[in-house]
C-alpha cells in the first residue's frame, strides 16, 4: 500500500456541517447557561482558568468570542499576551502568567497560554532545549499548585486538518476584515506542520495530568466545535443556578418644571449618516417599482 493510499485510509471522515438553525438555537441556550455559570462564579468566589490552544486558524478565537459574548467583562476576561519584553524575558517563565490568574469570582480565558513554550517557541527555536525541558518538567507542577489552591483549570486543544487550515488561511487572505489575523508566523505552520504535530504530541505526554487534563476539540466544522466546547465546559464545572430577585423598574416621575433643556444648537452631534441609507433604500424601491411597471 502506497503512502497516499494509507493516508486516505487512516483519515477520519469529516462530520457533516451543523445546520445553522439548530446551531443558533443550541448556542443561545448554552450561552444562557454560561451566564448562569458566571453568576455562580461571582457569588461563590470560584476561580476558573480556561486555556485555549491549537494550531493557527483552528477556531480558538471564534469559540472564545461565543463564550464571552453575553458575559459580564468585569468578571470574565480574555488574556492574549504578546511576546515578552526584555524585562519579562529575565523573569521566571510562568511569572507574567501568574499576574493574569483570576481572583475570587473571576473567569480568565487564555487565548494561548504558557503552552507557547511547548509549541511555537519550541518549533521556531525561540527557546533553548534546556528551557523547553524545564518547562515540560515545571508545567505539571505549576498546574497542580493552582488546582490545589482551588483554581479550576480547563485545557482545550483545537484540532484541525492541514487542508482545512489552508482553506481558512485563504479565506482570511481574501477578507479585508480578517487579514490582520494572518502573520508570517502563522504561515510557518504550513511548512512546519509535522514539527508542530511532534511538539503537540510531546506536550501532551508531559502535561496531560489527572488534575488538569487536556481535552481535544475536533474543529473541522467551527459551529460544531463551538457547541461541543461550551457544552463540555459547562458539564465539567459543578455550578448551580443562582436565583436572584429581578429589580423593579419604577415609574418615571412627572416633570417638575424646574429643568429646561439647553438649545440643541449649543451641542455637537455626529452627522446622521444612517439617514442616507434609508433614502437610498426608498429610492431603490421606487426604481424597482418603475422597472416592473415599464416591463408591463
């Protein structure tokens, strides 16, 4: 059997794309549960760390966006640390991440985390072999310490095929709103696919520990992966719905006669650009009606 035949045989068939209506309905239900989860975290003083890792264009960012969409940013934040500066390079490797850990009543999502050392730094040669080996030794110890102190850690690896990754890169290149997501470093993941695979396998061997295990999210279909990761996250945290009395909206008091609003021309207002959109729409409807009438 040739290499191509073997690869085709070993390849897992891609799941069917999730129906949009079913996806949106379930996503809204899960997001409502995430709001309940956050309320429980705030009320009980729990601390939650969610680590999102995976290849470039694997769907981490879009999953994080759906998780946080309706959460209160005061107690749920995203941490996406840039490359360390000269001062941080002289610190203990985990030091700048410790500063970002949650306090009581907080959820922190790491969009990439300390596992940069086991991935991009290892593959691109940004750390020495000694630093890499030290990380693989210290990461499980570090995470056990966090768990022992009461922090709940959830680690997710988003898995995507090379074909789907390439298609997503091309999609980003063609979309001016998402081109910023492409960098020379991202594109290195195409030519270094196997190196990243070996680095990920080695990372799992050393850091997939019982107190902070890795969970793989199949991400060929982004909608499916978002539903799956949110559902799993909710299922692994023993939260309860906190019933809070709804505030009563009182009637507005009538005018007292003591307040006079200043003239509008004394203030600066942004131009009503939206008004042009409505005029254009009305003109388009008139042209369409005239065209239909002329055809008759």
